[in-house]
C-alpha cells in the first residue's frame, strides 16, 4: 500500500508542493536545513495519524497568514485501486477528513489505510524515556495485527480513567469495584495480546538485528505491570487502600514495559548512539515484516536525516536492508549523494530524487 500522489497547500513553509513518489522503493528528499524536507515527512505523518511529531498544536502547522492547510493524496492498494484521501485544518481549529470523496469523523480509518512509522532523533526515546514510549511501540503493531486490540485497549483506558476518578473523589468501594471488574476483563486480553506480539516480534527481530548489528544477543522481555505470581484481580483488590491514598491505579497493563537488553544489559547503557539508531531501525523494520505477514499490507517508512550518527559502512548496511523491504520509503538528507552512494545496486531499486529548496519541491533526474 503506497502513496502515488501527494499534494500540500500552506503546510509549514510549503505554500504548494506536489510529488509522485516511487511506489515500492526509495524517495530521497534532499536540501539544506530549513528548506522543508522534514515538513514533507511531517505532512505524510499527519495524514495517517492526525498528529505532528514536532508540535502538539495542529494550528502551528498552517503557513503564516494562511487560513488553513490541506494535505491530499492518492493511496494505492495492492489491487492497484486508488483511493483519494485528504485532511484540512483551519486556524479556528476546525478539521475535515475525507476518504474516497466521503467525509469521515474518525482519524482511525486513515491510520488503518496508511500504516507508517517514523524514524528520527526522537526515536531514541524508545530506549531513553519511560515505559510509555515502549508500550506505544508494541500497541502500534497490535493495532494492525489484532482486530480486537483497539476496542479492547479503548475499553481498558476508559475503565482506568473512571477508576482513577473514583479514587480521587474518595467514593464508595462499590463504585470502585464496577470499574475494577472492567479493567480486569479487558486488561487480561490486552496483556495476553502484548505478550504474544512481543514473542512474534522477537523472532522477526533476529534477522534484522543480525543484518544491522551482526549479533544475535538482543532480547525483548515483556513486563506486564503487576506481580506475575498473582492475578490482576488479586493485585487490584489488595492495592485498593493504597490506590485510594495516592489517588490513582498503581498496577495493571497501563504500567507495562518492554525490556530491551543485549547480553542481559540495557541497550541504553551498552550501545553507542549510532548502534542505538541501527537497533531502532531493526525494531521498526521487524514490525514492518510482521505487518506484512499478518495483514499483507506494506508499511511506509519515514526516515528523517538518515546519515546522522551513522558512518559510511552502517549507512550501507541500513540501505541494503531497506532496499529489500519492497515497500515505500521516504528519506531526508542534506545531500542526495550520502544516500545514493550507500546503495550498492541503485538501479535495482526503484528510486526518485526530490530537491527541496525554500519551500519548493522539484523532482530531479537520476544521473
């Protein structure tokens, strides 16, 4: 599943941009810092997720003095059928989403149609920040792998929110028990799905880690968020008094974490920044492989400033692995040569070059 046409109006510093990317291959966006390369990735990311990876305020994405931004794309499925999709956001905050020329009310449909992953400087948070980022990593994969995941996750989050409200308000034990039962009901399924996905991910990761880091010693371990020797119901019941004291639920799948180790040590302390970047890429490519296995969908990769933190050899190894994925990839770099030179057999990989300068995008011929 790929984007065959992308058109932007008044998004960041891009007054108008249109490009027809390579479908199952590499799209290299090159130009000086501040030219608008990352804004193109940001627009594609927003089209799928309804969120920016740079700001929490969507109206800041609107070009100065413009009333709104718009992102339009042709989305091509495996049967070559093209679906027009688009989003608009006004300075008033009003938003509009259209799929196949019909207005839709939920961003979830676009996320379902357009699975993509972003790799940028913020990706190091997977190792350096708290468990929230690692849970999101797992849950992204489960959103596509398990049809029941998203409704289950949504019910669990609602029950957790209501239980915490009861705890903060100091209401009766009877009111608390209602939401405790809901948490247990959906939390057990959520936990089971995360455990199973972690196992599948670990198997897929063996091949990508071996290709990029030449090791078989990376391990994933899912920590469920409560004592594994007790049931979730037991833990929530026994912690009721403490939960009332602190005003929130201390145990459950919302406290889960994913341990990522090498030879038993945290990769945060064991690997260099460059090695961490390679591991991040390996983990996301492994998710792409699982996505293809479970759904027959191809994942779109967005990679901002790929050369950063990687030497020539590591760039070559990463590009070699990416070139075998048979999916759509967008990569930014200051100079296109840093990417092209890292590809051993460039003519065997569909590839397009786009020069971005002062908010203008122009396709360049391959030399």
